[in-house]
C-alpha cells in the first residue's frame, strides 16, 4: 500500500513483520557493512532485535562493522543503570547481535551538561556521515523518540520533560515503580530524525491504530510529531493487522 508520501506494508502478524525486517536489515548490512543504523527502544522493536540476534547466532548476519545511534535516553541516570535505554539495548540487541561498545553511540544521561551532550550527539551523527536507516516506534499519542505532542517541536537533539503518560509506560524498566522513572530525558529532535536517509517505522497492536491513522491521513502538526514523517520522502511504515485497522487500503 502506498500513498504519495508514505509506503505502508501490513503483515500477517508481528512475528512475520519482525522476521522480514530482520532479514532485510541483515541483507542491507551484508551489501554495505559500514551502515549507520538509528535505533529505538520500546516494546515494539524487541522481537526484531531478537530476530537480528538469532541471525547473528546462526552466522547468517554480521553486524561487526555497523555504527549505531539510539534515539533517546533518560536524563539523570548513568548508562550502567538497569533502567537505562542503554541497558535495554545491551540486553535485547547489542549482546545478542555481537555489537561492541565501540560501535555504539548513545546519549549519556549522566553527562555534566545536557546541552553540551546534545550538541556532541548531533555532531557525532554528522561525523559518522549521517544515519542510513532510522528505525522508529510510535507512541499512542504520536510521539517519536521523546518528541512529545505540543505547540512546537525541537529540531535538534535536546532535553525534554517527560509526560506522566510516557513515564507510566516506561515504569516496567524500573520494576513497575513509576516514581523511579526519571522526569527528564535527552532525545534526538525531529530534524535530527528527518535527516536519516531512510526511515522505517514499526507499529503493532490495536492501541496504535488511531495514531497510525492520524500519521498517515492527518495534517502535519506538532500535535502529532509522527506526522512530520510525511515530509521525508523515504519512510516505510510496517504494521500488523491490528495497527492497520483504521488505515484505508
Ligand atoms: P512501545 O513504545 O514500542 O513500547 O509501544 C513506542 C514509543 O513510545 O515510541
């Protein structure tokens, strides 16, 4: 399915989606081993990351020369904290897929100065030649990374105050205790994200149906940060049937 601005593919279920995307990523990396991948956390990409780990374990994929950048990180906790996004990525992808620390770029939530850390990150992305393929999830409120709906959006990597709903949906990383979820984070901005050469957004489950429909059919508005993806030109949206249920085919 394709409209003028976005390519949409609906898969039978999230397992097939994850397996298909993992194979595509592995073959893109086989063709060009020094790819720069932009990565996301959240429940949605976990299955994909495990599939990438399986391909690596079978010897069917080699990720040893890629470079990675993650979208965001909590502010105020070190990378080694069990609830950090860095720890999440170690558990679900890096360890499984043989991706070493020197291949990984991450915002540091314990850096001495948030603004300097954000500038460092944007400069590191530029120095790596930009992001070839950016993976994204989407929040039910249409957020991308920690770019939350509002009256305006930041373009560059920046510090954000998290919404209560976002803190609640991250409580699982902190033993289910929302009071332990940091109140702030650092996030790539929409401009940093839209500079990626290709973008693949994954959404699964019926809780995502509404925001996917607004992303695909609605106006471009900071009230739905994901709607800015309509401006990019090389965005693929991969859905399961439940997330696609409100999208007109
Ligand atoms: P989820 O989060 O994958 O856990 O649904 C996506 C997001 O908030 O970006």
